[in-house]
C-alpha cells in the first residue's frame, strides 16, 4: 500500500499520469468542503482540467454533521444527475470529514467506485486518509456506519498545511506522535527533538513527519487490513478514552486530535498502573504530551470539569468495545504497543483518568 502514497509538492501536477498508472479513468467526482473549495478549489480544478480530466464538482458544509445519511443522499442525487457511472472515480479533497464521507459514497455508489484521497489537514495526511476505513456518523455514535474501502491513491501535498490554524496543527500532531508511541521508538525520539520545528511546519521536518507517519500506518494496515490479528487495533492507542471525551463534548466542542492527546495521557497512565510500562517511560511520554497546546479553557471545560465516572460511562459508546467490554491499547515500552485481551477493572480505568486529570491540572509528572 505504501507505493500508493505520494508525498510531494505540487502533488497534483502529475495526477493524470498517476491515474493512468493505477488504471483510473480521467473522469472524477471532486468532493470538497466549503473551506477546502475556497482555499484550494480553483487550484485543484484548474490543475486537473489542464491535464484533461472530466470533472463533477461537489461540496458539503465544513462540519462534522456533514458525515450523515442526509449529506450522502444529496450527493448521490447530484452524481446520478451528473451521469456518474462505474467508469468514474471520486477524489476527496479535504480533512477527515471529506475523506470519510467521500470514501463512504465511493464505496456505496454503484456498489463501489475507486476513491483517491487528497488530504489537506495534518490529521488526515497522517491518519484518516490512509487505511480504507470510511464511515458516517449516527446520533448514537461516531463512525458507526461504514465500509473498508481502500484508496487507489493517497496524494499528500504538505504545502496545503500552510493555511491550517495552529489548533489543527496540534490536533494532527497527536496522530503523528501516536505512531512513535506504538511502532517506532527512533521516530518518537526524532519527534521529541524536532517537535517545535514540525509544529511550525518547517521543511523538511513537516514532510518527513508526514511521510514516516503515513508509511507506518500503511504498513500496519497492510498486515492487518480487517483487524483480525489485533495489530491494526494498536492504531487506536488513546482512542477509547478519546471517543468518550468526544461524546461528552457532543462531537462538537473538542477536536478529535485534542481528545486523542488527552486519551494518550490516560493510556500512558493505565499502561504504567497495570505494570506494563516503566515509570520513566510514562513520564517521558507525558513530557512530550505536555508540549501540546490547547485552546484557552478547553481542558477545564471538556476534561477537568467532568468526573472520571462520566468519562467512563461515555466510553461505553465506543464502537471498539466488544460484548460491552472496553478494549485498551497499551504500551510495554516506547515503540511497542499491544491490544490488551483481558478485561480491565473499572477502578483501574478511573484511576488512570484521575492520574491524567492531575497531570493536566497540575502540570506535574506522576507515578
């Protein structure tokens, strides 16, 4: 799969050649959200038209609620009216919402069209655009309805990040350091050394961080595409806690990357408390997390003000639970994660949440 990931600037300048190489027709539905259309639309459309593409342009509002049946239904109608058939493909240009929604539509329209991902956020470049998991939301939970639908190409242009707000940079950086925690200690140490230059979007540091993250995820996905061995589940380090936080915030008031950052702190504490991770490794991981910047008041309103019990209750809506049991990805050491098969007692989960609450409220190392 890594051979299908192209990182470069300008990545779309050779799109026609790449499409032909991968057996794709130059008939493409281009899906934007309103923000990516305004920022990049003219450039993307012009570049593709110059290369002879036939295009149908579609867009959705730039918000999480666009990942819905109603949005998909409207887009299906536009595609039917536009004469889109199985000979077409779909190019999703945007962040996680556009990538997930576009992938969902491609997987379901005419029983499946090829999809190409062109992510424009750091989180999408390093995580959601890679791996073929596409979904829409339900009022009772996020990403509960979807498919495994692998992209034919992932076209990543780090120059798109120049328009990204700082909040979104740090949100995406959560997924970047996750790869170091779970799979590559050398990468983790490199991230610790260059954290400030990466978050400042300096080259070549940002492109290298994106490239290494994308290839780590692609390698994991290739080895366990449908999550049958537990390897792919390690990509969810911190996410069981994070999804509970997102539900507490009604999927509106906290970004996914922010929730994952907090969730990884909880997971580090749980890994140590259960005897898997050394105190020094936990402290080192928490020190890296302490370099993240949250919007003023977000930690207080979206994490610290809620009880550990409230967070635990909301974690049970996570689609990654089985038989009403939570699944946790833990660390044995930096760069080595595993899916814990045994049940974790509620008191241990609550203890880890409280430890993370103390870390974020006091700014101190713990353990």
